[in-house]
C-alpha cells in the first residue's frame, strides 16, 4: 500500500508542475520512479543520477519529460537531464555515477499507440492517466540493465 500512496503522491506533484494530468505525464513518473528504484537512487542526496530522454518534441509525448523531472530531480536547469527529439522511439536512459550503474527504459509502442487511439476517440486523458498508473511496469516498458 505504501508504494501506491507514493506513486499517487508523485503523480500529484507532477500534475502540479505540469498543469494537468495525462497518461504521458504518468508514463514519465513511472519511468523516473523505476529508475530510482532499480538504481538505488535517493534524490534527497546527490547520487549523481543523470537522465537522457528520447521523445518526439510534440505533445502529448513531451509530457513524459515533466514526469521524469519531478520524480528524479534531473532537470534541464541543473543539467542532469538531456532531451533528444526522437521520431519513433520513446525511451529514457538513466545512469548513476556512484556506484556506476545504468538502466534503459523504453515505452512499448503498443502502449503509446493505444493511448493515442483512445484520445482520438474522445477518452478522458485523466481516466487514461489513472489506467496507466495501474498497469504493471512489465506491460508498459522494455527494460535493459
């Protein structure tokens, strides 16, 4: 239960920064949380975490960036976040310097396609965000350590 409350809190923080709740924002939150957990990062300390994100530079895909910023504290301003325009892949590469560890998380294309299809058919982005929050990470992402 603690884990779910923590996810809910992270989503709320991301929504406050971003200005609204949507599925791609939640995807970014989930990516950032997974990276911190797998790499053993404590963002209250400077664990040397860096993020390199590849997304299309258009909404709703770019919303992923804000979710990652909120959860990892890697931002463009502190130069711990690098963003690259990607025409097809949605992925994030996270690296921790001490100890040296890395993780690549790629959004499964069927998830992005399914969300976009449902948005185009008039589905509520808030409801889609809640659905994405409930999906197991294994359904959302391909992970490479």
